[in-house]
């Protein structure tokens, strides 16, 4: 919190940016695709 002109102004908490969310979702998608691909090749072998 900061004090300015006799009033307390709360600081904003850390909010992830849209780019961060997009990268995280893309990463989960890639991990899922790799895991899916591995299970298919393991069954075929």
C-alpha cells in the first residue's frame, strides 16, 4: 500500500498478461500432443 494525499491506495496484484496465458495454454497443448503421439507409437510397436 502507498500513502498519497492522506488516503491509502492499494497496489494492484500481479495479473498475468494475455500473452502469458496464451503461451501457457499453447505449452499444455504441445505437451498433450506429444503425450498423445507417444502413446499411439507405443501401441503400434
